C-alpha cells in the first residue's frame, strides 16, 4: 500500500514537472487578427469613442444636450474621437468645395481634408433638416 501511494505521488510529480516544462518551452501561439486589432492604437480610439458615446447626455426626443457646458464638452470630445477614427481608418472625405463660398468666419472653423465634426453642425442636424444654412445660403450635404 505504501508503495502504491509513493508511485502515484511520484507520477503526479512527474506529470506536473512535464506540464511546467512544456509551458516554459512551448512557442507562443501567434495572435489572431482580432487579438492583434485589440492591441492596436486604432482599437483604443474606437474603445474611447464607444465609451464617450455612452457618456453623452441625451434629452427628450433622442437629442443630445448641447445647451449646457457639460453637454457641449462631452459632445466635443466624442466628435473629436469620431474625427480620429476617420483618420485612423483612412476614411476619405468628399469634396468640400462648397466651403470656399463660406464667409471667412465660417472658413476658420474648417480644416481642409477633414470631416470637421462640430457641435454646431450636430445641433443643426438634430433638428432633422437635410440641409444647413450658412451666410444665408442653403447647403445640402
């Protein structure tokens, strides 16, 4: 009986040693595409955007709060992250030639080659109109 216990404990010890040896010597498994993406800076920006979107303050009728300083701050942060996502994923902007007709005051708001997500535009978009008035002219996007 003593010998059987000794043998079984000896085989358990050998098994544990071979497992630890295997763990130490086994090559690392290559990362999957998803695992690689989760380690990328693009994923971090995406994750931040999702978090920020959940922190935005919604008012009635599914509109975001752009009337309070806190609501403005949260929306601006989210829109900045949306711009970073566009840059990170290489989203091309459509022609913004119509901006050349804007007054200098409006042109200052926009950077060429970027989407330029602004809380003022979001506020107008929340009204549900498919166009925007700038300098008294109607622009459809």
